[in-house]
């Protein structure tokens, strides 16, 4: 799997469950595992089926995942561009939105991307992704059950 980063998805919180789209949840599982490219693929299928107003939110998640993938692969200029565009998409939504504390998520993203964002030409610097700073997406309320993302990845391969 491409653009892998080691982490786990969130544990249980206290609010009542919401009926989240399984593709949304599968993308979060993949994102929190560090499988950023795969998360983007699953969320892209959801994005294509989603009408406004959530469509731009999913586009922001997709671009955040690809930005982390670029960062992990050393494409720092691409990472910085996607950080900015994904944040612009998601800033339109209040926090929380679809169970994500977007303010917290973007604070974590800012901390993660600070080394890239603080230099004029990031590709000219040896900046590596600090895995300890990679955001983790938590949902509140959490889903009743987290799906196995495997079937969603297989659907993308067909």
C-alpha cells in the first residue's frame, strides 16, 4: 500500500452514534493507519456520489490525505499546495462537522506541516514527515462499528 504511516484510529467517545457512510469510516480507518493514498481513493468514491454541501468537505479530506502522501514521499511543494487547498475547502464548515472536530484536526495539520510551510521553497530542504505529528481523525460520536476497509479498496481496483 502506498504512502503508509503507522498510527491507529480513534477510540470510543461518549455521544450517541450517527449513521455515517461506511466509505467515510473506511477512509478514516485508512487515514489513521497512515494509508493516505488509499484513504483518498475510498473518499473519492464517496465524493463522486455526494451532493452539496458535504461534497467540498470530502474534497478537503481527500486533499489533506494526498498532501500527507506527498509530504511522506518528499514532494514538499505539492504537500504545501494541498495543505492550503484542503484547508480552504474545510474552513467553510463549522467545527465539528460530520463528527470531526475540524478545528482540532487543522491544528494538528498545522503542527505537522509547519516545517514545510515555514520555508519559501520547501523542495530545496531535507524535511521529513514527523510521524508523531501526523493528525489522527477521531469521530464524536463514534460509529457503532468501524468497517474493514478492504472491500472498499477492492471496489476501487475493479
